[in-house]
């Protein structure tokens, strides 16, 4: 098992090119099975979750070619409508094939999803919406089974804003008979990116980026080319890396409009930020000050940046309150940050973070994807050496993160964990 070892204290300086968004690539890849023809997807990040989605599409029978950051998929015919447990257990986003399989092939059998251990993220909203579209759904032996001769347009209200639920329902409604309206839809940039790809393929979707989506179903979709949007969470992570190391970092090939909530909080903390069309430069002069953060669905502060921001707040002057409103049990990085000397108190869904002048390196363990990133950031700024175990979480969503950080001056390496170290 690999671990990442960081010797902290280096100021990061230079440019970091942002990769394509994992959370956009996954639904786009899943949606290729909605129709025939060749789909060429570029700016696809080479991360484990994306490779897993490619394997799943191959198991279903699609032709998948993935080289560098380009994927070519043809799903003219598939020979299975079952997404097996062995794949789905490793990645929650596998549930995104449920809507497309049902809409195009009339049936789907998908294992209940797994993925990061950050609390309950039930798929009941997906299933309730598909039932509104006319699907007959049952859950037996850990599998969701859905059937429908052809889905029918319907008005769907999501009790809770759900990104993957909105994506699944939008894909399913694209081939339904009649018009569907999804109310309280998610507004994330990844939703808009998926809608743009589906529209290129012949879907009729209005309202992407708002809380009301209107989809006029069509009979079939054709192939299309599409470039995945930049990853706003990777972008935010590297901006915090610049801030936490008293550095001077410019992220390139990004979309600053997708980062406004993160940029606002970094400015509040005292960072100097310059924004251009596709770049953001962050510099820090002196110690930053604490600032309160509340996670919210887009356009609010993203829950996927919470762990990274907590790492930064642990080194600021003053006290910060970080409130997590999106996911439960997303504070498992706190104990590990405490091992590095952070002063953090948990009060329900809030963290009270009292900044300290320094953190110290320590062996720590990642519990999920974004916790991994938060621990790396803490290690970059800590005195001494930090060893981060279970970095397989990190590989699910960050493309070559240690290489990118090393290129701007970080003392960071990946190595095989020793049997004693890895057993913690």
C-alpha cells in the first residue's frame, strides 16, 4: 500500500495546470450509454474513479478506449444491464448508469453504491424520481432493479438538493416520452456540463444551472464530442496549497466563476488574489486570519473544500467556525489534524478551529478523498515530516497531485508503506 511523505516548510511558487473535473467526467461517461454513435470526451482526468467508470461501461458492453486524457465510447449495443457489486462498491458514482440503462434499454440492475465513508448519502431521491417517470423499482439482495417499457415525462420535486440524483433523473428524462420538470434541481457546474453534452447529442434541456430543469424527451441520442470542464475542487485545493505555505501560486486552465465562494473566503482570510479569464494567482503576505465557513450546495462554499479549508484555518490567527450542512460524518480528518497539533473542537455539525502558529509533522491516516487533500495541505505547512497512509482515497479524485505539488516546490514523494507503518 502506498503512502505520501511530505517534509513541510517549503513555500510553493509557480503555475499549476488544473485537470478536468472528475465529478463532471463521471456522469458524462455514464450518459454515453443513452444512445449510439461515437462519443469523444477530452480533458478526462486519469483518476481511479474515471477508470472504474470505464471498466463498468465495458462490462455493460460499450466499446471504450481511454488514452491519456481522451476517452472514446461507442454504446450502439450493450449485452448487460447489470452494474455489479464488485465495481459499484468502490465508487458511488456507478449509480449514474441506473437512469441511462433504464431509459434506453427498459431495465437496469445496479448494486447499492459504496465509496467514501462520509455518512449516509441515500439514493432514495433517485428512485422516487424514476418511479415518477413510470419505473417499477424494487430493492432485493443489495441491488436496485428498475423496469419500464418507456419512461413517461413527469413533474419531479426533489425534497433535498442532490447532484447525482439530478444527473440521473436528467439523463433518464432525456429519452422519456413527453416533458419532465425537475424542481429543486442541483445547480452545480457539473450539472451544466452534463446538460451541454446531452444537448450536443440531441437532448432538449432547458434551465441547467437553475433550480428548475425542463426536459423534453426525444426518441434517441447520437454521438458527439465534448471537453470536460476544469475541476473546481482541484483548483481550490491548489489555491489553499499556495496560501497555507506562504507561497505564490497561479492555477491555470480553470474557470474562476466556478470558484467564487472559495475565492471570497480566501480573500476574507487575507490572501491576495488576482483573477483573469482562465487563471487565478494567490499570494500571502504574513499570517492569515480566521474566517467562518458554512458549506452549502452551489453556488455556496463546496463541502468538497471543507477539509482543505479546515487545514488552512488551523494555521490562521484567531478562531474560525466551520459548519458542515451537506454531509454528516465529514469530520474524520479532525482527529488526524489534531495529531499534527491543530486545535479543533467538534460541536455537532460545527468545528471550532483556534489557529496556531505551527503544526508538526506526524503519521496520519486518510479517511476519504477530500480528507486526504486536507492532510496533504497540513503536511506542506507543518514542521518536520508527515506520512499520510491510505492514499488510495486520494487517487480516486486527484490527477498526479504529488507531481503537480513537487513542480511548484513541495518536498513530497509517494512510496510503499512499510509493514509496520501501514498497519496503523
